[in-house]
C-alpha cells in the first residue's frame, strides 16, 4: 500500500549537520509522535515535512507528490504551533473562518465550517469570544479548529500543549485523541513528553542525538505502557549522553 506520507533520506545542515538521512513512512490515518533529545531537530523535521523550510538533501512525498518549501502543491497541510497564533482583534469564529478565505470558500460557508469545527473541539457557545477572554487551553482548541477547518491532508502539531499547565495538558491530550478518532486525519505530533506520546500516538518515532537519525520506530499497539515508557526514557538518556559526549 502506498504510504500517505513518505520521508526519504531527509537531511538538514545549518553551520553543522542537524538531521542526517531520516526516512520513515506514514499510513493514512496514522497518529505519529516524534520524540528525541533536545536539539535533535524534531521541529526542523516537522517544518521540512510541512514545506515551511527546505531540506538540504532528501525528499518528502505527500500522496506521491513532492513537498518542497516555496513551491506550490495541491495538498492542504494544517499546522498547530506551541503558540496559538490567534489574531486578538478577531473572534474565535472569525479566526477559524479567516483561513478559508484564500481557498475561495463563500462567506456563509466559512461561518458554517468555523462553527462546525469549533463545536468539534468543544467550543460551541464561544464563537463570539475574543482570544483574550478565554483560557490558554481554549485558545489552543481554537487553533486546532482553525487547522482542521481547511480539511488538511495531514495535520502537523509542534508541541501544541507545551505552554499549558499539567491539568489542561492532560485534558487536551484526551481531546486531540478524540478529535483524531472522530476525523481520521493523519497527524504528526512533536513532543518532549514520552508519557504524552505513549498516551496518544499510534506510532512513535524516536530520533537519535544530533545529527539525528531514526533510533527506533515503534508501533504503539498495546504493549505494556509502563515498560514502553521505561524503554523510551532509557533511549532518550542514552542519546542525551551521546550528544553531550560529542561536544567539543
């Protein structure tokens, strides 16, 4: 079966190599969590996949079509950042509807779609609120609704709950898993939290220390959760130690 997303020998160099020949495939409807030590290039890899940053080498294919930074493509890619990036002078409804305007969606339909996705993320009744009047968790829900409103072929999430307190983070983890189950979207999710990845992901991609490669690709298919978390923590510590040992 042809993968939904194919990352093939992707590398990225700045002044030093950051990513070195990373390759993996993502099936349609999969929920992939990217893990690895700090500074290994998780966010950079996500940005390359989304066409937001060019790769130095390698290829990203979405439904068989290359995704290259700065070049047009026919696919829709939704992105949720750690910051909600909502426009404070617009209501939540208008923030979501705004992304549909460049797609040529008629005004009445934009409102209907915005309300539908705000409802999906649990914000029905808050459509007319401005971002400054709701909590951080609610703003991040609105950001997810905005990303989903374009009906993305793939949804990229870069530590979207990193700025939330522990309680709201747990709530949003359950919510994003529920939204994934209801929509069937293909999701790539960057996180520093092993517990978060094990709790929500169907596939876990562990990156090595910089320059990162695939250390381990794990199907999260029901193995003992505590053992899996312990194994992943061991991998992370080994990679952190290797990265520190490589410093001049």
